[in-house]
C-alpha cells in the first residue's frame, strides 16, 4: 500500500525538490541548450535564490519520498 500525500514544503525538502525539478526539466527541455548546460548545483542555487523566496511550494509525497512539487506565485 502506498503512502501518498500533498503537504506544504519544509526546509528538509530542498534537495529532493531540486532533484525532481532538475531531472524533470532536463528531460522535458531537451531543446533548450541553456537548461541542458545547467549543473545541478546551479539549479539548486536558482531554486534557493529565485523560486523559494517568491513562491508558495507544496510537495507530493509517495512512500515518504518527494516525487512532485508545485511552486505557486500569487494566484
């Protein structure tokens, strides 16, 4: 049985959320050379400096692992 839930982001989620974002965007944006040249460390810095301060973030959990996230800015 799977333990699935959605909950607000917690600081402990940073590495897992950045990992989901980086892996999924690398696969989805193969046509964007600037994204393809982005390192994981650069993506983590962007997440910390741009996304985290500006967005309300929720995470999708499956079996105690972050498998998805939603970053909302305003409505």
